């Protein structure tokens, strides 16, 4: 229990600083905008690239990564089908609901939880690698396609790729890892510096968004979608991970680890992407808030049922 609470203390402390910064106005009226764009175009791609370059092929092709991939994609697909059939929501609302319900906070929550709950930060790597190499480029590409008016045809596909530096960073990093190329440490230092900025900047930007916004009090018609996304992230995705893990023969500690990783809250970079594309920002923001609070209870329940 103390490990779970310690991980959340780290996250909420940085979000709290962002809220204070927003309240004092020290970054001016455009502080959140600058932080979001700095994270999206500079820090996040650097974080993705560093994460991939410091991994190995065994981590990229690991069984836990397969569980992370199947559970994430399956959850997103189920949410899209359910919302499309049950509501008239389409476009960005539909995509953001699926993303908010299936993208885990692997970086800034995964590492603390892996360390304090599971005893080793390496348990967070499979889910982070899947999201960095596959899921983040995929959902950014789709989000770009549904929000940009000029993204039709082959030229639009190319623009979608070029407009998302994270996609480029993921492709480059994955190719270098699979090819076994080693980059000199000195050449990686600038990238490391930008990567170190990503998580604090995401959390600061999220804290800034909470100031004056009255989360959940004014959801702008998103209450139903927020509930769907939150339930999918907190309940559906861990259950799918549990089932996939069992089918793949995982038991004991290994099964517990993949379910814990699947139960992490919605990632702050989902909100960053929503802000970047001006797509359902309240939906992303409030889902991050609800799942970051609710995950504490879910992780405690999982620890009680599967903890070894």
C-alpha cells in the first residue's frame, strides 16, 4: 500500500505545483499553451527516442509487451465500437474517448509504481515501449487525420507523419534498436536533457489546466464519455490484461505485474495531444483526473487479489 501511495504522491506533487503556478500567473496567459507545445514537439519525442535507444530487442519482443499491446488495442477497439453503436458521437470525440480509456500513464506513474509496488522499474518498460513505439504514433496519426482538414489522400498521410515528431522519433528509435546500433553517450546527452523535461512539463501543464476549470463541474456534454473512458481504463483494461496473461500462460508474480501496469491511470500526454489538436480537451483532462484518483483503489484491490 505504501508503494502505491508513494507513486501517486510524486505525481500529485508536480500537478499541485502546476496548479499553484496557474493560480499565481507567473507564466502569463499563454504558459499552458507553451508548455503543451514544448512537450509535444520537443520533450516527448526525445523521451520516446531515449526510451527506445536504451532498450533491447528482448524487451521490445517480450511477453509482457504482448499483454500491454493486446490489452491496450483491444480496450480502445471495444470503446470505439461501444460509443459508435451507443451514441451519435463521431470524429475527435470518438477517438479521444478510446484513447483516454486505453493509454496508460506508463512513464511518470509506471516507473514509481514499478519501483515501489513491484520492486523493479524494468516492469514498466514493456508497456512504455509498446506505447512509445506503436500506440502513441498510431493514435497521434489517427487524431491528426480526424482533426486536420487537409489530411486526405497520400499527401495527407505524409503530412500526418511529418506533423508528428513523436512518430518520427518512434520509427527512428525502433529501427536503431532492431538493427543493434549503439549511439555514443555524448551524442545522447542533449536528447536526455530534453527527455528529462517531458514528464515535469506534462504534469505542470495538466496542473495549469486544472486551475479555474472546475473539473467535472462543467464537462461540456462529456459526462457520459468521461464515465465510459474512466471505466474502461480502470476496470476493462486490467480485466483484459488478466485474461490475456492467463491465456499466454502467465501466473503468479508475472501475471500480477502485467495487470498492475494495465491498471495505471490515463496518461497526461493524452491531455497534451488533446490540447495540441484542440480535440475534446475537457474529456481528456477529466478522465486523467478521475483515473489518477481511482487507480489508487484499483491497485489496492489488485494487490489484495493477486499480490504475491
